[in-house]
């Protein structure tokens, strides 16, 4: 019985390993590439930098006037004004998510509504000319734009957050970075940029690492399952190889050759030794990659949604009391790229953002600068969930669960301002909510399941540990060295498997 089990262990490792090592080698190489060149994304700061500034002299309708002409009544999640569609000023309306009426649900299905800020007319169709105009506004003067085509999905637009914008118009810029732009067919906004450097490196980086060749084609429906089961197969191969490696290694009594390994040289010896040295990190990285897929929704806790309207004393409703954009822009007195209306602590508030993402808060009715009262905010955040609050703490520094990563990384690109408030609820899911004390904006929500995922994925896979992240290039050296060891393990396995297959075929 024991002999039969050993034989099956060898057979599984030998034949599954031939395939698995191909993926292992690919993942180790692409993982190193992803340390420096990530999957293309348009960060909030990039988006604001490329928006034309709003003109305080332009004759624009007030929010209530524009909504009235467009036939939009009721409550909103937020309202934005920017030169985001062909370089022209438009209101971008997001319906309130907490409404339950049939009309509200229909508006939510419609998605973001685009309104001409001068006429109040609803804007829908995005054609070639408009896509080129949006690209030209993004690129700035003296940059040539060339329309390529309209696509649903390609190698650099697989992200699910682009689904609401599909199909996408592609426009090539003749700039120094040879940038490819993706323009939303729903709103006319630029929603992604990809430089030639990103596109080239992604074919040996994120695109191949995440097995995106199986996305956007006949395999799309099974992409998640393919990644999950390949990861499980890889874990089986690595575990079986570790067991075999330990069984074949003589710890106390060497073989006749004097070696602790039965293999005298060549690829078998290298594979045996590197397998023992790098088995743990290989298993760890494959397992943590599996956890990134949230297999079988194991990290979905079913936590209740945040009741933001309860926190802010009701939803956003615009009226004639909300002043026109010109009044707000004159009050700021500097270059503003976007105005954003929200309901904040029982008042309509406008956030005026500049090219760097810095914002000034204004009272929507008076255009006066607004400062969020900390005591009022503390009293409001406890209404986010119908559970007691265990505590509210202010973080002045990053920690294990609230930290920033480089914009190109998978978990990077989102602004993580400091200081931040952490609201800890005593609910079944042990929810934490992070709130910006300067603006009252909710920056993120995490529960116990997601915090476990943070350890099993981000910590184990990319070593998101502050003592390392703050001490680069130590982080780089460690990850590259371990990746090279894993690559040697994988390449030697490929060579051994290829030779074995050749013997069998002969």
C-alpha cells in the first residue's frame, strides 16, 4: 500500500509538474515585471491633470436648472461638473444607490447621465468625432490624435470597472509615450490610458500573469475557474514535489557519492536542491495567488451596506438655493478641474479639485469655505451601520490595514490621505470604516473576512508589509532573489519533464 502511494505521488508530480512548471516559470518572470510595470490604469490624479480647467466666465446652468431641463428629479448620489466630454463642460449625474422606487431603479440601470452644462440637454451618443475631441482635450495642444476603432475589450481593458463604459473607443496619441486612450461610449470620458512602455511590458507582465489570454474571447466565462483550478493543480504539484524531495534527501547518512541527494549532477540535482530551498515560497505564492481570486466567494461576508444617507442626514437633493458654478469658481480663485456636489453632514457641499487632486470644500448654498467639525463627524459616522461602535481612532500614520502602494501596482492608484478616522463597529462581520476627517468622505470599508484576505493575498503574494515597503530596495532584492530561485526550480522541472516525455514518445 505504501509503495503504491509513493508511486502515485511520483507519477502525479512528474506528469502534472511538466505542465505546472511552465506556468510557474511564467508567473515568476511576470511577477518580477509587475513589480515595476503594472496593468494600465487611469488614476484619479492622472484624470484630473488631463482635464481642461473650468472657466469661471463661462455661462453655465446651475445644477438645479440643468437637472430640470434634463428631466431629472429626486435624489442623487453625487453630481460632478468637468470639461470631460470632448473638452466641453458637462454635468455627470449619479443616481442615489439607496432608492427603492421603480423610477429610481430604472435610473440606476441607466447609469451615469451626462448633461450639457450650457443647455441642459441630455447627451448620449459618442461617435468618432467626439472620441477624437475627448482625446485631444486630454492630450493638450500640439499632439496628433488618430482614431483606431471601437472595441468591447482588448488586452489592456479587461478590468471589470470598465464594464459600465463599454464599448470603448480607442484613440492613439502621437506623444512621447505613444499613449493609447480608451474613451467611454456611454459618457465620452477618457477612462484609461496605456503608454507604449506599459503595453509592451504587460505582455510579459500583468497580462500573462493573470492569464488574460483567456479573457475577451470564447474562454471568458471560464477564466476565473481556469485560474482557480490551475492554482490548485500547482499547489498539488508543489506539495507532492516537496514530499518527494524530503523523502529522497538523506539528512544523516549520505549516499555513496557523499551527497545527501541521490542525484549526482545535472538538472535533476538542481531541481532537487532548489525544490527543497524554494518549495515554501513557491507554495506560498501559488496559494496567495489563488486567494486573490476569492475562490467560491469565501471572503464574501454578507456585511450590510453602509447607510451613507443616514450618516449625512439625507440624500443629495439640488435646488435653486445651490449656487451656479461661476459663483463657486470665483470663490476658489484658482484653476479648478472639477466640481463635485455631495451631501455632507446635513449640508450640500461642493468639492473643488485642482490638477494635483487637492480639493477645497465649499458650502453649496453660500460658496463659503467649509470646515468639517470633528465632533459632528464623530456623531454622524456611528449611523453608518445599525450596530454599536466600539471605537473611533485617528490614524496619523499608515498601518497593516491602511497603507498606500505605488500607482502601478494592483492595489495602488487610490489616494490614501492622512490623517484618517477608523470607525470600528461591533457587528457580526467586525466592520471597519475609514473616513477622511477633512472632507467627511468614506475612503473604504473592510470586515474580518477582507482583513483575512489582506493577509492571505496582499501580505503573502506581494509582501505588503510596511517595514519592507518603507525600506526599499530591500523589498526588491528579497522578492527578485526568491523569484529567481523559483524560476530555476521551474526551468529545471521543464527540462526534466521534456526529456522524460521524449523518452516515453520514443
